[in-house]
């Protein structure tokens, strides 16, 4: 059985080093497409006036590359959050039962949010392999139920390999 510390190191190495080959963080050069189609992107017309365009779920569903990029960003963000949560759990353990319970609630919520994001992207994707991969990843994360002790380096590597393969990167 792997220790949570090894899982933490593995997660940090895999997610923060860009194992999924995700795009770098968005820059000021342009808007990032929203997966749910809920955010409006502002574009400029040739005359210099700004318009607001709402990306549709249907259009994004056809853009496998955008969904892969969003999944990579989401995974990287979760890696950062997980690292912070892991440290919070360690600190809270020394502060007593109430602090430990609050920390565990936060970790559980963060794991659920990551799972929901993956599952939502799977529903949006039109590419069958990507849809299946994101759904499988979401289900695996859901099964953790916020228990970081269930995460090990092999599980993390398998999750990233699944995404990389579905996105044509592995």
C-alpha cells in the first residue's frame, strides 16, 4: 500500500509538470472558450467595435481540442488544489477534531468538484473516445469520495494516460 505522501509527490509531479501535455495557462492574447457555454467571449469587429458572442455547447462539442485543453487545465488546477488540500489535512490533524473535520469537508468538496467537471466535459464531448475517457476519469475520482489515501502514483498515471490517449497525445 502506498502512503499518502507518495501519492502527493506523484500527483504534484504528474499534474504540475504537465504530464497531460496540456496547453499553457491562458494569456491575455485572447479569451478561453468556456466548456459549459455559460461565459461570453468578447471579440472585435474589423471596425474596432466590440461584440459579444456566446459559444454554444454544440459548437464546443465539435471542438475536441478545446475540450482536451480544458480537461488538461482542470486536471492541473486540481493538482494544485490537491497539494494545498493535502497540506491542510496535515496541519488540521495537529489542530484537533473540528479542524480535521473542516479540512476533510473541503477536500471532499474539491474532489467532487473535479469529478463533476470531468463528468460535465464527458457529456459535452462528441468524440466517442474522449467522452468515454472523461466519463471513466470522473467515475474513478467520484469513487475516491474525498479520501486522498486512495490516491497513488499508479492511479494518477493511469488517469493521465487515459486523457492523453483520448486527446491524441499518447
